[in-house]
C-alpha cells in the first residue's frame, strides 16, 4: 500500500487483500541472488539492500546520537519474509517490485513465482513478520542503551 509517504516506526499499515471467489488471494514469491562479483563495490551492493529494506542511520552530534529509520521499498509494501533473499507480496504490488528489480537487472538475479493461497494465511504471515520486526527493534534499542 503506497500512500505517498513512507511508514515510520509506530505507524499502522492497513492491509487490504483481494480474494478470488474461492476465498484465495493471489500472491507472488520473489527470490533474488546478490553475488558480490556482480557489483562494482560493497557500497553498490549495500545501496541495493538499503533501497529494498531501508536502514537505520546514526548521526552523532556533540555528546548525543540521533537515530533515524530510512525506509526502503519493503517498508511500503506488506510482505512476509520467507528466508534470506526470499519474500512474499500480494500480486497487486508485483509491478512495483518488477520496476525495482529491473533497475538492478545487471547486478541481481531474481525470479517471481505467482501462487494462490488462503487469505488468512497471508495475513498471518505478514503479522508474524511484523511482530518479529518489532521484537528485533526492541532488542536493538536495549543494545543501544547499553552502548551509549
């Protein structure tokens, strides 16, 4: 769901999933491979991951550190992580993902596999993914407090 602005931590993402007459929803599993030899530098490879996943930026200023979340494409698209470099999105977001991966076609090998699945299973996967992200964010906060 793209609303013209990026979601920030604490924002609520509303998910509207279209379903077929039989109660199933169309989804796409995306797999990709980022072989280091295809990239000119580690910076370029990191740029790919930052554009896709977003990143945390820390800016030191005097005695303080400011932390910012810089969103990536997957911050705007409901998805479920299946494994490293494998995730699932709803079919309606496939065009945006195709556009993104097309920009990296010389560097990244990727495939899309269309599937049908039960609507409730997709919602559960996205919710589980979101809960795991929240737990990971809380752990990062705790580590930051100990370090700073």
